C-alpha cells in the first residue's frame, strides 16, 4: 500500500526546503511514496497577477512577475545542484517560462482571460515545481519518476473550481499510477491540477493540492495521506490569529472537515471527503520539524475537550428575510431556498425565528439579484462584512453549557446570529468581520488557555 506525501507551497519554497522535503521522501522510500507537490510558495499568486496584468495590457508588469518566478526556480535549482544544475533541467525550466511569456503576449493581444486559459497558466506553477524537484530527487536517489497528474486526475470542465470524477480517477490511477509505485522508488506529481475529458487542463481551486493528495490516496488505497506544511498539525485555532494555540494530536474526520469548511486554511475543505470514503488516515505535519508534534485525522477521535478547535471565515453577508405573512405558512422556506438554488448560491448558516429567517452567504454572492428575487414575497435586509466564528468538537453534543460559556466569552461583541450545526459538532456565531479575530481570541482564551 503506497504512502501519499503532499508538500505545500512553503515546504518547497526554496532549495533548503526542497532538500528537507527530499530527505523526508527518501526516508519513506520503503513505503512506495507518491509525492504530491504544490507550486513553490507565492508562485500561484504571481501567475494570477501576471495573467491579469497581461490581459489588461500591462505586459511589463506581467513580465516582471515572470521574471520573479523564473528567478525563484533558477535560484532553487542552483541551490540544489551546488551552482550547476544539469543543462536539461535549465532548458526545461526555461522552456516552460518562455511558453508562459508567449501565453501572456496572447492575452495582451486578445485583452481576454478565460477561466480555461487561467487554469492552463496556473497549472504551470505545479509543473515547474515538480520538474525541479523530480530532477533533484533523481540525482539523490536513482529510482524516481516525474508524473503528469493530468493523466489521472480527471475532472469536469468547471475551470477554476473543477470537480473530480472519482470513478475515472480511480480507474486511471490504478491503470497508470499504481504500476509505477513500488518500495524503493518515488513518483513525483502535481497537486491542484487535473484535466477534463477533452484533455484541457483544469484546477481544483486555490489550496487544492491537499485535495489532490487525498483523491489520489483514496484511488490508490494508500495507507496514509501525509500533508506536510509549515505548522505542527491542526491547531486549536490558526496560530497566526491565536498565538497560544496548540497542535491537536487527534481529530475525527468530521471535526477536520468542519474546521476546514469554516476557515482553517491548513486543509482544503474538500480534503477529508475522499479519505473518509476510503477510511485512510490523514496526518498533518511540519516539514521543517518532522520529529515534532503532528495531527492524525481518522474516523473517530478520543479527544477529551468539549471544544476541539476554533475557526473563522469571512467576510460573509447575512440576509434576514421576513415574511409579510407568517413564516409557518406552508412553502415559504421552500420558496426562499429555491431562489438560492436557482442562483447557484450556497447558504452556510441558517437561523429561523417565528416570522423571519437569517442566513449567511459568501461575500461574492450576487446580492442584488437575490434581494430582487426575494422582494416579491418577503422583506430582505442585508448585513455586509460579517464573519463566522465556529466552535467545533465531537463532544459539543454531549457537553452542557458550551453555548452559555461561549456567549459569556463573547460579551464584548455583538453576536448577530447563533447556529448549532445539524451534525451537532459545530456551534457558530456571526459577528462583524472586523471583530472576528478578537472574538476568536476571546473564545480561545476561554476554552483553551485557562489552566
Ligand atoms: P500549505 O502551503 O502547506 O498548503 P497553507 O498556508 O495552505 O499551507 O496552510 C498552513 C497555514 O494554515 C498555517 O501556516 C496556518 O497559519 C493556517 N491555519 C489556519 N488554521 C489553522 C489551524 N487550525 N491549525 C493550523 N494551521 C492553521
Ligand atoms: N498552488 C495552489 C495554490 O496556491 C494549490 C496549493 O498550493 O494547494 O492555491
Ligand atoms: Mg494549503
């Protein structure tokens, strides 16, 4: 059974990080590792900026982005090969960069950037990082191979946010990937990217390499999916927001999925699903501190706390819809949700009262259209720039007083909405976006920092 090792952008950000990642892969060679890499840190952002600049006719700005991307890869190649990278590698990197330059010229000429072109451009980040890493790894450890993820990661054609076609992924992975995996050799492939039925390059959405890793792990029946990143696992809250947050040793699939969906960037929100279906443990580990703490995510967890972790996501908008007649009037909610369904807008939190219902939608939801469609049958108020703060824990459902304690900790803030998830492991509040980080810290202090 193979092992999937995914290294995120910061874990392959320069030569030193790549060396460290390679060393970890080398140690794992007996487990037939499939190495899934992100683009080198900051590269995907630069590709997006460059493509948009080119489309807007600012070719100089676009070229400047390419130069930086080029310099990052060339510097790393020099660092990895003691100043003298093999000529084929330099040529391969240069070739990919020149191709990008031609694409950017095309964008400038057409003044157009379709989601399909954007995917073809964004994918170059992962194609570059894996080309470099595979060349380096081959030099260290003879038996290894670069593999194009697009030949197995079949998706639909929703460019920018493609959905995997799991049946095809499984069949293709068994046919094309599995025979190449064996103890003693490493296969190096890209996260984030795939291809649709016509062969067009697609991407799974920002941060999607985690998802690639678990999709491929599930397709291959891996014994573990390792997410190597820049923190020692999933913490009780984003350590950048709550400096006293601590890594959690064990999380259930449901807790991890909930935390990811409510803003814990350490995992892409869809990562857990394939792992759940195949019952494969996912571990989250620190690339530069491999002997440190880490998190294991599996079917059940033995955590003792009522609240396992906190997360926050925003901005979101809150819509409060008040029926001119009674809410209980048959069909009102059906009619209301039909509007969101028709507009393809997903609703996150819902709280109902006698004559009104409040719900949250993403900041990019088409508010004007939603309000116009609701207006004929109900009054709709919109509160913008709000954020969700979520408390997540398998034991929430069996612990009394969590909501009371949470609300007490949130006294300084105006809580506009409170919602207990139907799965009973998520208690969410909505506050003004500018207060979300302070609210999260107040909750963290209450639930995790008292001795
Ligand atoms: P990668 O490039 O490896 O995919 P990301 O930047 O996507 O890494 O994710 C790691 C980051 O996620 C951390 O640096 C941390 O700031 C953030 N993060 C958010 N919530 C959490 C959490 N609960 N636990 C750990 N890290 C978190
Ligand atoms: N490189 C992609 C991004 O930055 C995917 C990933 O890193 O997971 O979004
Ligand atoms: Mg990530």
